[in-house]
């Protein structure tokens, strides 16, 4: 007889709807767990932030201390529970020496209590040392002093000297002095020497013009006893070719002979008839 084959029996399968319902429950549980984890993370973050805010130092605005001396500025900063950090000096032509020029952080900035505030303190105007300018012409010295190296203002004072014209003789303040940048320095400058022209033999007007063109002054002295033509220069007070300071007065002697006199004729009388009678 033929043999029958026996196949293993399968367990009864679950209905399709019941399987889908189980899958749906699993999804909801997974979503719930995710939401719970997110909520827990948010809670922890809020707790931590809340703790930071509670532990954060109080805030304070940096007070204005410009124009105060360092000691007064320090007291004002410390009264706001701030400290003084680095202090450095800076030149200033406007703010007196020793006064605070600026702060870092700036005044009005909100910072934590205990913050260090740096101070910038005026060291007064910048000083420069005057050089010796006696070998300079006035224009050279002026350009140097008014340049970026010194930043000074220059005033000129002329004086008599045997040095060449426009040569710097000295300065006020003198060389080596420390002066504030931007202040005024007076340069004492030689008027120089001029050559006295020869004006003897010229007319008084021509002589005056020649001397004044040379930068000299003129004084006239009349000579009434001379024999030269009237109005002619017969002498001058400084030798021709001599060197004198500009503005020196030269006296010229001008011939002014008296006018020739005409002799008065002797009157004659005509003889009368009586004179002719014997």
C-alpha cells in the first residue's frame, strides 16, 4: 500500500486585524518614549539655566570718571563694586596732567560686578626739545620747527648783526629748552649788512634815492661855504664800500653856496645950468 506523507501542522494564524493593532500600539509607545525624553531634556536645561541665572553676578554700569584724578576715579569705580585694571599714560594738549582721559570699558557699559576697568591718564602736553639753529637761514629753521618733528609755531625778530642777512642768531626760548608742541618760538634773525654806495658828486635827490634803495636812511646837512654847484653832494658820513646794518642813517653834505650878489651902481648927477655959469 502506498505510504502517506505527513506534513507538520502549522499553528493557527492570527487574524490580520489583530496583528495590525499590535503594531499600532508599539508605535504609540515609541512616540511616547521619545516625547518623554524630550520633556526630560527640556526640564534639565531649564533647571541648569535657572541655576546659572541665580548664580550670575549682579550687573552694574561703568561710571563716568573722565576729568578726575586717578585716586578719585578709583574710589568711584570701587563704590560700584568695580576694580581698576591697567593704567597707562597718554599725552594731551587739552586735558591736564594726571586726569583720566578715558576708560575701557567705556562709561555707561553694563558689566559684571568685580570687572576690572582700565584707565587712560593724561601725561600733559607733549614736549619737544628745541634744536640749535644758529647755522640755519630763517626759512630753513622755520620749515624745520613747523614740520611734523616739532609741530611748533614760529615768530621772527630782526636784529642788527655782522652776520649775513636772514641768518638765525638765536631763539627764544633758547636751544635745548623743552617746550610744548604747538607753542610759539621766536627766531632772532640778522638783518645782515649792506654796502654803502658812493653818492659824492651826485645831486641831493639822486643821492637820497641811491641810499634808500640800499636800505639806508638819509640825513642832509647843507654846506653854505662850498664852491661846488648848488645841490651837489660834497661828502657823506660813511665811507663808500663800508658795510653797515640796514636802516643805518647816512648823513650827506650838500653844497648850498650863497647866491652871487650884484654890486649896486653909484648914482650920478647931471650938471645943472648953474654949474655951467662962470
